[in-house]
């Protein structure tokens, strides 16, 4: 299966440290070598990079590790193909527009016999179950809300849609519109909230550590969500099966 990485912050922050460890799982410390991608929101704009090469070897991934793009919402993905060929159009994360905003989606899992009818503006470019599911989610969100919904309204709708997809197989996913980060777990998903007092963190996939206190202010908050914990000395919390969480301004929003 694939692996997911998401970051949500209350101030623009670079994901270089987390991505450095995460990218090693794309062919070096793990077998997710069928492509990768990452998307950074910047206000209403978006920087989107994908490559069908393994993340641990990709020159584009090396650029991301060296170029500290700052963002309040980031979604990254390393792929182990289960459906669809290894090519650019099948690399996550996928991007669509809805209500005048970019939406970014990435999926870890395998959906069986899920090909609902799609209409309107949302159709897949590649041939993965993941992109088909994303188009269906966008379609259903558009059908469910006549106007631009609030984060709370979107969360309620996603809590209705996610079980329908999870009924077809494993459906771990991340979704963002640049205002919030939604994450749903069928199996493995973990999160950590970094806030003052910040600690020194050690990556599990790379010999690298960082003292966050030297790169933050006391007001900074950063939430990181990932398929498997990235660091060895932070208090990661595991999602319950079937749980959907929303992160806003670097912290998990309570129900």
C-alpha cells in the first residue's frame, strides 16, 4: 500500500524535515517506489509536484528537500501501485477546483468494485481507484451544498461519505482546500501536534534531528499526520479505525 503525509499549521511552515524522512520510504527504507507527489497551499494558490520515479531517487524530491517552501497546508504521497500503471497521471496527490478553491486529495488503500457514475465537472485523468474516489467526493460535496459550506458543514458531509467508500476496501485519505486538513483512517494513520515548548525530534528513516525551538515562536502550532510515525521521540497518537479528523490552525478540532 501507499503512504500519506499531511501538515497543517497556524503560520506558514516548511515541511522539509518531515518530508526528508518520508521520502526515504519511497524506495530506500520501504518499498513504496511507484511514484510520489506533494502539494503546498499558498493562500489561494497551489504548488503541485509529482514524479513517477521513487521519492528516494527523484531529482524533484531532492529539490523539495532542499527548497523550504512554506505553507499552512501540505499533502504528500508515496505510491505502491495496486490499481493503475506507474505514470504521472496516476501519481497522487490529485487536484480539482470547487467553489473557487483548489482541493487536494491523496489515498492509501485499495477499493474494490467502486466505479460510481460521475457527471458534471469531475472526471479522472488516470485510471486509479483513488482518483475516481476523489472525483466522487467532489461531486457529492457539490451536490450536498448549494453555497460555500463552512469547515464544520464539510466535516459532517465527509463523515457521511467516508464510510461509503470504506465499505469497498481500505480507505485512508487526506483532503485539503487550503483552509483545513481532513484525514480519515481505515487502518494506519497517526498524528502529532507540535507546540510550545518545542522539543528536539529525531527521524526514524534518516540520521537527522532538529531542535524545533530554534525554528519556531511560542505561538506556532503544527499538526503532522502520517501513515506511520516519522520520529522516534515524539508522542504520536493513532487514529481509531473509521475515524475522520479535521485539523485547523495546527491543531485537531474537537467534534
